[in-house]
C-alpha cells in the first residue's frame, strides 16, 4: 500500500471568483523525508466561489519513478467536482523565508481534468539541493508551497445559477481518419524513397502540413510530375515517426532519446513546429548526466529555447558529474560558445542561491 501522510498546517487565500491561491506548509520536512514517506498529501482545498470543486497537492519526496529519482515530484490533483471535466491553468512555487517566490513551475496550457486525475511536475526540484537550503527554502524545517489556480469560465457553475444541459459534442476523428489513409496507403499520389524504403503518401496533406514539402511540390515541377521524391538524409524510423505526426498530430515513440533527437532534426528541417515542441518536451524529460552536453548542442543547433534553458539548468545543478563525461569534453573542443553559456548559467545560479541564503 502506498504511504500516505496528510499535513495539518495550511492557509487558504482567495483572489477572485475563478482565480485563487492555496498555501501549504509542510512542517518537519526533513524528518518526513528521512522517515521514507512515499508521498505527503495536503488537505483538500477549493475556491470560495465554488466549493463543489475540490483539489489537493501531493508531494513525492524522492520522485515517482526511476526517471525522477533524486527529485521532489509534485502533483496537483482534482479530488472531486460536481460537473466535469474542469478546465484549469496553474502555477506552483516555493515560498522562501522572506516570502519570495522561488522555483516557479506552471502548466504550459489549459488542461482538462476529471476527478482523481492530476498534473505532474516530476522533476520539480532536486531533493539534495532543497535539503541544503535550510536558511532560505527550509527555515525551521518547514517547506511552504504556493499553488495559484485559474479555472477557465465554463468549466464550472456557481451554486444556484440556472444552467442548460450541455450538448454532447462528438470527439473529432479527423486524426484517426487521416491516420488510416497513411497506415493503409489509400488513394496515395506520390512516393517518397528513404534509404531504399518506399513510403506512399498524399501531396496535398504533405503540402498543407509542411512548408518545405509545399515548396518542393510547387517549384520542383519535374519531381512533382513524376510523383517521386528521394530523401537521402533521414533514417526510415525517424521519417516514419515524422510522417505519423504529419497525418495525425501524434508522435507516440519519442520516449527513445535517440529517436527524439533524430525526429527533432527532421522536424526542424521540414518546418514542423508542433513536432519540434513534442521532441523538446521528450528530450527535457530524458535529460541525464550522460546526455546533457549532447542535448545542449541539439537545442542550440535547432533553436529550441526551452530545451536549451533546461539543459543549461541541468548542467548547472550537475556540473561536477557532467564535466567528467566524454560528451562534455568533446563539446569543449567543438562548441566552446556553449561551454561559455553553461559557465555563465552556473555562475548565475550560484549567485541567486547565495543571495537567498544571505537573506
């Protein structure tokens, strides 16, 4: 059975009908970590405008899986609601001893949650670093979290308000239908040759999704008339994942670091910004001491700012370990400007936390 400890110290702060803040203080935090509690759950909380929608925070002091081991993982969970789903945006941060907000993490977009579903920040903060900040983040061994919740209008109703039954809108099946065209090579009108493998496709769909394919079919009339295109610089597995995204908007196999790296390059080449974001997210989740330097090079090469920032932050936190890897030593010779950026990021991080510790 999973460990479960509900803390009692909390403060509720309303800010508006649909936006509110919840502050949660966990006392004896290091004691709970040493006691190997698997997770710690806050009391349930809600806004004054709508107490039918209840939330809670859940902290995993040592991560939730092998990937997040060594990090404090944080979850915002929808406990219950009168009508679902609930559309919500949120931000979570740590409050320092001086009341400053530190280690901000926020949902990148509006999320739809059903009861007992949660949004995760798997790598919210390194546990060893948190435990070392006894004068700023853990004064008197208390960890204080601030959660700002913004519920989107229409995702809930205030008690007593007349409402009409919702219209059940069927799920859009367009990605599934286009996926069938791709999977079964139905009504194709062009052939793409990748490393000796043939892929049948539809020029109209390729042109609509990729500005590079559009230019290829518009301006290279000889290839367009022959309906035959040779692609020399992509691996077939990478190309297959890219084509799957072109047809369905999905890329389900990016959990592999090598595949995500290859697909990122392909997405950049063919102007697929949505696929670049998916690759960026997958590579952020797979950051490790061994691949941090290579990931930084990829981020710089393909202009993915979020991935670059995450890589620099990771290297700053693991500087001694990363600097011993062969990938880092190779980067020192091949990309000295990135070494300079990593050094600047490390110096900035040390300055910030030194300032916090002196307050």
